[in-house]
C-alpha cells in the first residue's frame, strides 16, 4: 500500500475516514473477513466418507483456512449426534386423561360436560386410537388457583404416583388448565420427568414436540395469562367511570354507610345507573364515637377496639370488633366525604392473594363523593397521630427494607411451633410474643398468646412459655418415634 492510499484510509487521529468512498472500502474488507471466518467454520465441520469409512477433511486443503481458527470437529459431531429427539405419532394407541373446569358457579353449569363432548368429538373426527382412562373435573374454581383445585391435584398425584399410566392430558382449551405463570414449569416437568404431554382439542391436538408446536404452546400460555390482565383493565376502566359520577363501584358497603339506588335521571348520564352512599343511622353513630375517642385519647387501634367491645350501648350484633378492621375505619376518607379509588391492586401468585398499594397517579380522587359522618378536622387529627406511629415504625425498619420485594415472601419461622399452636377458646393460631424483659444473664423470654385476646375478642389470657412447650412436644414426638423397649 503506497503512501497516498494509506493517507486516504486514515485521518489524523488514526480512525476511519469520514468520506463515504473510503468507508465503503473498510466495510467491504470487514465483510470479506467475516465471510472468510464463517466459511472456515462451516468447512471445518464437513467431511466426505469414501472407501472403508475413510474421512477426508475438506477444510485441510481449503485456501480460506485461517490459522487462528481451530474447530474440534470430532467433539462437534459427537454433540450433534447426541441431541435428544422426541417424536409424537398421533396414530399410536396412547392412554390419556381429560381435565374439565369451569371458573365460576354462575357460569353455564354444563360447560364441563360440553368440554368433554368436544374432546371426544375431535378425537372421533381425527380417528386417533387414544383411550381416555379417567376424567377429572373441577366446578366453580378459578384458573389462577392451582393447589386449591382438588380434581387437578388428584390428577397430578395419580400421574406422579403411577396410579394412572397416562401419556396425554387432554383439554378443550389451554385456559382450562389454568391462567397462571407457574403452569409453564408444570408442563415442562410433566413432559420431561413423567413423559406426559398436554394437548388441546381447539388446536386439533397438535404435536407439542415440534418447533411449530412449541411456538404455539408458548403463544397459548401468554394469551391465557394476558387475558386476565386485559379483563381487569376493562373492569377498572368501567368502575372508574362510575366513581367519577359519584356512583359506588361495587363491593361491600363501608360500615356506617348504606347504598341508595339511583336512576339515570338522577345521575344525569344516559345509560348509567347504580347506588350512592348515604349515612346509615343504625351504624354511623358508632363511627362518630370511634373518631371522637381516638382524637381525645390518641389511642391506637388495639385500645380503641377494646373500648368499642366494652361499650354496653353498642348492640351485640356488631361485636366483637377487630383491631385490623378498626384501623381501616380510621384510615377511610369516605367518613369525611371524599373517595380515593382504587387504593390497592390485587392478584394471585402461587395460590396466595397478593395486595399492593397503587401509585398516586393510578388513584382517582372524588371530592364530596357522599355526605360526611365525621368532621374533616377530627379525621385529620386522628391521621396525624397514626402517621407519626407509622413514621417511627418505618424508621426502626429502615435498615432491613429490600428495594425489590418478593411477590410471595412467605413467613420466617423463628420458633418451631409457630402456626401450629391453637387457642383452646376461639381456635385462633397463637403467636409468639416477647415478654419485654431480660434476665440478669441477658436471656429473653418468649410466650405463645392468643392474638384475639389482645383486643378483647377472646377470653383466653393465658401465656404459654415457648421453651417449655417446645421441649414438651419434641419429647412426645421422640417417644412416639423411638419408644423404649
């Protein structure tokens, strides 16, 4: 390369020149280099057999061979030949089970029977010699639930235990299996570990082992789960329109308020009807007393619950009051007339209902949604006390907070019998509680107590020492498992 040509290919900084002609030359050179490398890799994996299985490597004499590219052709061929292959021949006499489900008891009660008839009809049209060994059916259970579907769990147990020797699980549509992301792993487990394929009648029982079948299966999984999100969006959109018109969006009425039906003429919007909230004389005075007591004493929800349960003039039909419920009443803006909706969003993850707070931009605020029960000044006074308690609690937990919270965190069990000890009076699960004092040696003491006795809903005031109960249970289990002759 002469000096003039070298000057054209480099600028003063040693980088690519900015003119288009030189840039095209550089791109052409780069493409040739990439093509040479790809050709070398391809030729390195090819061979021609002649005579008595003699192997001639085409790449050995290739003029495009690059000395810095090395391909282990023997290992490459071994990997290719070791790839697992699965074939699905629908003309084989497979043994199958069918699963039928309807989501809501209010739906068509014959839906499961219609699903079974459709599965058998498609099998008859295709003339597949499959034998249905057993039919499993769940009525009125949501697809987001997995562990709470008894027939579905029985089917899995029969397959995994070998009680039913099935090759296929037949469905009418993929939604009948469920609408949760966890089912993707279940499909893979059934296929790889138990040799069971899941097929649907609406897809003509297409082969799920081919690339086309896998793509269709992935699409169906996404569609069945995405359908829930779209439906939820449509419901929220409709209810938000009602809230803006000061119509109750649905659900149980708040304590102290009643629902009064209104027609289209009163609302002033064609085609809209529903109910509006009005103070309920039989209950609203209890809410007024609660807020007056909270503003006067600055007590928390537990003490206020005890106070309400101890009021003789409150009818017994409203008792016992619960501490968590009283806390929600104290935070309810509807009692001074405003409505914030929706405060929370919900979902089901691993059969657990998850509730999360919505961001402010997703919440619609409607002033004067209903007539007030308490004065705004009293409500603000109560909230200032509760917010101060929240601030202190949050400050104590600041160092332990995660930036990304798990969807289903579960419960950390520090004590062996947590969740197993039951109250003999009300049947509630007794909780471990620290005594708040420390011995001279630095030892702390823990007791199991009934949580409902704290707010006066249970008569059981007994505290059971955790260490004593744990040793007693462990000794009893040891005696049962390893009896002394």
